[in-house]
């Protein structure tokens, strides 16, 4: 392979890659051995790959080929990170919201997506409220501490989706089958089918509820996180 310009390739969710796909990646990396013009980043969820997964054989082969390889393990956020996020979101001093941050950290184990969804859930259920009298967000730590919450973000999102109207759930199920990003033309085509005529309305609701986001430049929609799409697909 001849490389004349710097090139970066980012591959996400390699835990879903099959052996054939990883073989292609192996051939590419072996072919450019010694080149400084290409940089490949791959990510996978360590809790979703068995010990005999092909990705580990790929990494072993790269070491044998003397291809530079760095492995970075990402843990959940610590209390300082969570406290900074919550302080910024609520617009209050970190020292004031730290008790709340400690509760959120304990329930979410520092998963960034889970932290944000947990905050939204607390607001939706009035466990976190804005006080006009005090001019800031207030909460009851005892109530939040006693509040039951799902064990992981996937289960948490599934429960949240099941509380939506049936039409909204149906729309999320359909959209989850179309991939992470959905073109507006596909939505228009589906709306020609009578039972999907309200799909645009439900899609807008999904955006308002924080499950999806719209790209105005490309007129497309995408799930805000692959875990959100997984949760929607899991409802089928």
C-alpha cells in the first residue's frame, strides 16, 4: 500500500467484528509496516469479548509483526469528574452538589452516559427540582439514595423507553433496525405506509426525549449513543 498523505482510521465497537473483518485489518496493517502516515484507532467493550475473541489474536499478530501497538483501558469517571459534570449541568458550586454526585456515582459507577441519563431521570421524577425561591436546583439525598435504579445503562434505557406511549416505542423499534443514522428520505418513504404515517412526529419526540439528535445539514437523524439504539432494538 502506497501512502502519500497522513490518514487516520477509527473503528468503533470491534467487539462485534468477525474474524474475516479483522483479517482485512491485519493485512492492511502488515502491508504498511514502518509507515508513519497512517494511524488506526480501534475500540471495543472489554466486558463483551470472550478470551478467545479474534481481536486478541489480531493484537498478538501485530506484536509478532513488530507493528507499534498501544492499548488504553478506559475506566468509569471518578467522583471529581462526575462532580464537575453535575456542577456544570446544574450551575452550582462543586462543594454544594458533591453529596448528589456521590449518590449518582454509586448508582452509575461513573459511566458517562449513565450519569447523564440518571440526572434526566431524577428531574423527570421530581427528585431533582429547580427551586424558584432558592434560585438553584435542590434535592433530597435520602429519597435519591432509597430510589431503585437499573443495574446498567442498557436496562435503564429500556425501562425508560417502556414508559413511552406505544406509538413512540414502535417508532424507536423501527428506527433501531435502520442503523445508527437514519436518512430523512427513508423516513418519508416509510410514512407512505399508513401504519407508519406518524413516524415523523414520533421521531421528533425521540429527539425531544434525548434518544436521538437531528443533523440539520444532512437532514438525517442518529441515535445519541449506540447503547440507546441497542435498548430500542431490545424492545422488539
